[in-house]
C-alpha cells in the first residue's frame, strides 16, 4: 500500500511538471519567436555584418603609411671621385604629426559605433514588428473564437425555431408553453476550429473588421434581419430562414478570418526568415499587458535610443575628424636611408692619396624628409567642413530628441485611450450579458421576439470583438514604447 502511494505521488508530480512546462512553453512562445527572429532575420544580420566591417577600419586608421623604397640603376656606371656609381637604393618612412593617428582611430571608432547603433535600431524595429504581428494574430484568434461561438448559439436558436414551427398550435399566440433550451451564458465559448488568426495592420487596427463587419454591426441586423414578432407569436418558417441567413453570414466571416490568418502567418514567418507555411502558435487568450512607468524616468531613458546614440556617435566622429584635419595641416616627417653601390675606378698604383682608400667603397647616407603645408586654404576648409557637420549632428540630435518626446506623449495618450476602451467594453459586455439573460427568459415566456434575442447576442459579440481589438492595440502601444526606449524585454 505504501509503495502504491509513493508511485501515485511520483506520477502526480510528473504530471504537474509536464503541465507547468507546457504552460511555460506557451507563455514563452513570443520570447522564442523573438529570439528566432533576432538570429535569422536577414536585415538584422546584414546590419551586424556592417558593424563588424566597420570595426576593421579602426586598425587601418591607426596604421603608419607604408615605407617607400626607390631603386635607381645606371645602365652605364657614372664616374665619380669615389668610384663608378652603379645603383642607388633609397628607403623612406613618413610619420604624421603627433596625435594624428590617435584622432584617426577615434574617428573610426565612432563610425563603428554608429554602425552598431544602426544594428540596434534594426533589431528594435524587428522586435516591434514581431510583437505587433503577434498581437494581430492573437486578436484574430479571439475574433475567430467569438464568431464561432455565436454560430453555435444561432444553430441552437435555429433548432428552437424549428421546434416552435413544428409544434402543434404553432400559429397561435400561445407560444409561452414552448421552452427555450439552455443557451450559453457568453458567446465567447471556445470552438474546435480556433487554431490561430491573421493580423491587424499598424498598431491596433484589425484587418478582419471589414470581413466580419456584416455580422457585428451595432444595433442592426444585416441582410438576414428578422422582423419583430409581436406578443410572443412565432414567425413561422421565416424565422428559421432568417437565422440561416445569419449563420451563413457568420460562416463567411469565419472564412475571411481564416484567409487573413494565412496571410498574417506568412508575414510573421517572413520576419523570422523561415518557411511561410509553418504554423504560428498563439495563446488561447489575449491578455492585456501590465505597464507602469514614470514619465520623468522614461524621458531620461530616451538617451539610450539607438537613433540618438547614433547621432551622438556621429557628432563625436566629426569632432575627431576636425582634430585630425588640424593635425594634418602640420608638417609630416620622414626618415630614410640612401645606399649607393660604387665600383672601383682604375687608379695609378703610384698614387697613394687618401682618396684611393675609398675608391669603390659603397656609400650610406641617412636622410630626413619634411613636408611643408604652405597651401592653407584646403586645410582650413577641411576644418570648417568638419565643424559644420558636427553642428548639424548636434541640431539633428536635438530635433530627434524633441520628436521622440512627442512620440512618447502620443503613445501614452493612445495607451490611455485603449485602456479606457477596454474598461468600457467590459462594462458594456456585462450589461449586455445581463440583458441577454433577461431577454432569453422573456422569449421563452413569449414576451420577446426572436429578433430581440439575436440583436442582444450580436451586441455581445460586437463588444467582445471590440475588446479584443482594444487589447491588441494596447499591447502594440506598449511594444511601441519599448521600441522607443530601446528595451530588450520579451514580454
């Protein structure tokens, strides 16, 4: 008995771990897709390759100029006092003014930093696009489930209408004896065909609205609208046909959503640089993100934005270039060595002068070379050019910072609007749900028409669809703020 208890405990722990792992995998699916996108996206990889290429310019900028070797050969030896000169070899190495190489390395380093910030900006844009497309898919998943559950409810009402039409005394007004079967409390019940959806465009709008609008327009009934019935009298077979028209319209909306899903998944997979036919796993429920931030802290964090950091690196690179141009306007020094190959002159053996001792002896001559930058206009123009470019970078930085501050204020206002919409739709849904329960009881008692039931049910569906769009918009705005602040979070 004790062994069995231990076995059951182990099995329970394993089942719990498996369930926890499955939930963690589901919650971390967006994190996984973001990592895949960062590793595989061609644009991000191209930006990183450009950054690595720019790093190779740093050692190039700090290197000395190559030494120069000059070789001169006399086809006929030239007679000199020291002998017959056959060839000259000259080796020269030039050196820039002190500090020129350091300034050049600084400029190259800042240019490489600019490329790195471009890489960061490309990665942030990729993260935002992946998150935005992800929330679009989640939004369509919610729309698909709600629409499918509404179809199930309409089919239940269709069966009720058929029974009322087929019941004895259907043409009489005593329809109160016919009871309505139990209806779902909410039209958001999950259906077997809610496998994933396609996307809304921009940062919150849904591309499925046009496809599903015929079935969710507020307070109206579409082409299959049912005329009101008075005093609980049944509408006969016309009620059945009108319900079938509603079902056909919602089934068409489901097909539109499914078609949009295929296109949205292709777009999502293209961001991950993988086969566009692969399925995209999304959670069953679209959850509103939790976002809390201090305005002053956010504005202080804007300096970490890659675009601002790139302009700052550009300004520093032009500052270093101006310093290098100034150093280049100073003289350059060269140190060299000249080697002359001499042959012996024929001499008189009786001549014992000291010159005969050096006859035919090769000559070695140290050399110094100095450049004289006397044409100052080009050097002054180079320095003024760098100064103007630096000033332009500072002004672009200030302008970009102002634009980002305004963008943050706009995103925050849009975030507040989306939050108010979510609260509004929740309240409207709760009120509509209470209305729905009341009107179904009235319909069962013959005090309300089938049209009234359908209209309330359509309102329930409409508020749920609008809420899912508002949640997707809210989450997308949060992703926009993360992009603005260059946050690498994977929420």
